[in-house]
C-alpha cells in the first residue's frame, strides 16, 4: 500500500463512521459539513 492510499483510508474511515451517526443526528451532519467546508477552504488557500 502506498502512502496516499493509507492516508485516504485514514480519512475515509472516520467519514464513514460519522456518516453513520449523521443518519441518526442531523445536527451533527450540519456541523461536520461546516467543518469540512472550512477545512477545504483552508487547503485551497495553502496550495
């Protein structure tokens, strides 16, 4: 396994777990999507 696949795997596992909890708690999904939006904007500024 390459480093990229390990990194993407580490990212997708918590996303899958949080997605399962999103189905039960909609307000958590709103917070998670907000943090992901801010996180992506920060990445776009860096590169």
